[in-house]
């Protein structure tokens, strides 16, 4: 029978038929896009060509997205017959034409005119996790939905160009059958399916897919894109091959470039938030039980309200604490989120400078430590944040210092405290079924996470994360039975291989956030590069970062805001390029706590980069402690910033704003209301402390910052390192336990009555 024009689609109420099939073969991964004058027809099939589905997109309404999915699952012959009838029925209007062959839908977007469809037209395999293929994007295409007679203006074309500046072929990856936006442990222990997965903080096309997901109530036609880093390497130890997969997932929340996204926003989301996962499994023939292990760590900007104003004239802008947050509610929200994501405890490794001639990043050191004290006052001892500080910059410049050995004390303690994921599976993990059916024995779980930061969370952070990853690799390989002892030396070939992966990852993450390749001096020196060569590379990369931050980051930030839906163009409102950075969000924004389809009005908060909805409810956060008000105001160094980051007039002067700032020295409390804090940056130079651990740190590295001692402004019991009367015999305050059975070294940990420890 010949059809005239179109055929009636039975609208899909879900994907029940697919849900009942083999989940590993039920997804669509190959597509053909056809067009008539009035409609697009997307035909999708699974890998084995046993499932064929059809979706129809209306082209008659340029500003409306009308999508209908056929509920029928076709065979190849039935689908071919249907296309033939469509072709014959549209002969008078140009017939049915093949537009493109593609691999999935990235999403749909509208600027000022029509909707556009973003497609993956070529893909590349970049890895496999237990039989599930991970892909990168080789080529993409943006296709307008309406018939070509619809005209676009200059502003429309400029928005299109801005969106296309996001290079989808770099650092985006996806999988049809594996939930790559989630860690292996989460996929194994808490199976999720369907549209809810796109609400994950690591799915960068959540906004672009929102329309089709809400229309169809499924994710059959789209792929979830993760942005960051993915690399899989086949390595060998003792004649046995294994795969090491390194994945970094960058959060879409509070996303952007270095100087435009700093610190934390009102909802506790930090800039440069990246989750890094290391997955290890042996290369075994198909059909054998699979033993697999993973470990997760986190990096993110210091969770305070701070910023830096970029300028072509200033290579290193001043750091500005940009607003008062008396009870550190945003900081607490951040750590609450980490607990939700990873469990407890949260271990903080802070690598920023302890002291500077002209205070810059050291301004944040004391405030960050004090914030954790306030937060910990309402937490039980076992749930408290555990804070370590190590001035990595100073350490790396010290003669005879071994940076990696110095880091190993903290990283091994963290690994021993949180553990790592290890499980033995039956062949072919299926994430869409009950994963317990695939377990041979009960898995070991990671509980808690190591959170590492420096000032940018790029260069120093990458070195510390490598140290943690190397320690974890030893335990992972030992758990898999590939090595007899859970220890890999820094000169081991496996350590060299892992360092290369981390150098690649560091470069990619640095380009995304900082605009240049990473500074890898420690890695270069370990490879035997000379000081002159390393210094030259360092200068070149610093200059590249400066140029990017000063001249190209503004447009890059605009492109990110368009891609993520944080700016939505609207007729009759100013264009994106007509606004300065603080005005972008007054035009058309959304807030994740509201209906994500609605266009909401937003305004900047006093903190640069923070968004406050005009209709947002006050943040529901528990007040966790009262800030101590000293009798006297603190006097700051003349070099301290005197203006807020906001372009609007500050509501208070700088001295008033910083009255709650305490000395940056880390202190020791004798009462139970304090928190665990190991400061590797300021130990006494007169006595050895905590046995072997202290011996790894040269005493001259730990000079106190040159800050005045505001004794009158401190809470009762708050003692500086010079006030030894409150510390007593420090050797009596520790319980030593072994965190590295191979080296026989110990790390001192506090008893319950102790909290901030100056090591």
C-alpha cells in the first residue's frame, strides 16, 4: 500500500519491550537520519540488527521541539518496507532523503530562532570496561530542524559559532551500555537506569538532552557525554598483563575557566571539581571470572568565597576573599555533598603555600583551616573532616627533599583509611540488571575520599594525586593476585608508566581549566631532565597560561555557559557579548533546584561566580557554630586586597569583612570540639615528632608565616605554635599505627581528645 505524505506513529509510552531484552544488546548505537519536507525520521538499531526503532521530528514549527517515538520494535525487513512506503508517499514533495549516518544524538538547542539537532557522526573506541566499550567523538554535526527556508540573522550565526567552539572531539567520552558518568563501585552497588542518569553532575549534555528526555521519557536515542580525561593502558607485571584505566570526570556545576570560576558557590559546588577513578583488571580470556578494582579521589577549588580578577597587565592577580560567610554554610554544603557522593571520612590534603613575602594564596590557608574547625564542632569524632597541610612549593625547592616520599605518608594513610573497591564478577557485568547476581563474593568497598587541592588544583594537585594513585595501584595489584606485596617503588617501571598517564591527564585537565599544559617539574626531574630545560618549559607554559587567561578565557567561558544552558538567549534581551561577566546571568538562566525547563531570572551574588535566583528560597543549612567576635579588629598586611570581587560597591569595608580571619598558623586544641588536622607545613624544628614520618620533612621547610599574633582575637583555648603550654608532651598524645606494612613506617593519629595536630 502506498502512503500519502506520512504514516501514523504509535506514540511510545516507554521502552517496555527493550527492557525485557538482553540489556547488553538493547541499546541503539547506529542511526540513519532521513528527511522529508515536513519531517525528520531517525531510524536506530542495535549492534546485532535485531532491534529497529523509529523517531519522528516535526519541522513545521521552527521554535517548537515536537518529537514522537514509535512504540513498535521493528525487524530489519519491516523497517526497510516502512521507509520504502515513506519514500513513495512523498514523491511529489521531494521524496525521502538520507541526511546523514550517525552514532547518537548529543541533544537539541535553540538560540533566538529555530532548534538545532547535535549529532555524533563518527566515533572511536578508546577503551573497554568488562566488555562495555567506551567511545570518544571523532566528528559531530549540527543540523537545523526547520526546512531551509527559515532564515537566521547575524546574532543567531554568532551563537552557533560560539557553540561550535566547544570541540566535542576533545576530552568527551560516552558508552551505550556502561554508565561511565558513575564510578565502578556505584554501578555495582546502586544500579540506576533511565533519565535519572542524566541528572548526574558529570553529564555535560544534560541541558541539551532535556527536551527529548522529557518528551519521550527515556534515553534510548541520546548518549550521555562525560567531559574530562579517559585513558586505558595495557601494562604487565611478572609476566601477567592487566589493564589500567584512568578516568577523570569534570563536574558541569560551577564549570568554567581559571579566573572566572574560583572557590565555591552558594550551593557548595566548587570550581574545577574533578573526580578521578583508577580501574584495574587482569587481561583474561573471555568467559573467565573477572576480578576488578577501582579507587576514587577528588580535586576541587578551596571551598570558600574567593576570586581573582584577570587583567592583561597583571600576571598574578591578587586573591580576594569576596564575602562574609560567618558560619561557612557553603563550605559545609560542599563537604556534605562529598559525604553523599563518597561516604565518610573526608580527608583534605591542602597543598597551598604556608607563607609568602607578599601574602597571596597563603591568605586562604588559615581561613580554610578555620572553616573546617567550625564545621567539625557539630560532628562526632569519627565523622570529622581530617585536614592535612603540606607546602608542596616550598618542599620542592628544598635541597635533598623527596617530594613523592613526603607525600606518601598522607596518601598511604588516606588509602588505608578509606580503602578501595575490589570485587570478583561473573563474566560480563550488566549495569541494568541486579548486579548482585553477577557477584562471586561480597565486594570490598571504598568508604570516604581523599580531597586534594592547591590554588588552581592543577600542577601540585596532579603530583599529589599521582602519589595516591601509585600507592593505590600497589594495593589493587596485590588484591588481584598480580604482585605479592602491596608496594610499588618510585623507580619501578609501573611507576614510570603511571607517571606518564598522570602527566597526560594533568596536561588535559590544565588545558581545560587553566589554558596551558601543566607544570610538571617534579615529573621532569625524575626523568633526568636538566634544570635549564625544565626552567624553559616552565616559563613557556606560564606564558601560555597567562595569554589564555587574559585574552581567550572570556569567550571560552561564554561557550561553556551556552553549552551547559547557563545562558539562554532571548529575543528583546541583550546578547551575551554585550554583557560583562557579572551580567550574563540576568538574561536567561535556570536553577537546578527548580523546574529545569523554566527560564528563570538570576543575579550575581557578592561573590564573583555565584548565582542567586531571584525566586530562590533561602538555603536550608544548619547553622553549625557561632563565629567568635574578638574585641579588636584584625590588622592586615598592606598588600591584602582592599576591594571585593564584585563589580558593584562593597557593602562593608575590608577590615570589617575580614574581622573573623584568624592567624594562618595551625593550632592544637585540647578539647573535643576541634577537628583532626595534620599540618605538614609547620612542625617544630627543635624536636622530632611522630617517629619516621617527621624525618621525611626537612625542618627548614616549615617556617611559620610572617603574620602578627592576634592573641586578643582568638577564641578561648586557641593557641599558636609558639604557645607550647597548651600542647604539653606531644609524644603522649598519639596512638601510633602502621599504615605501610612494607616500609614499617608509622603515622601518628590523634586520640579522641585531640584535634588539630602540628606535625
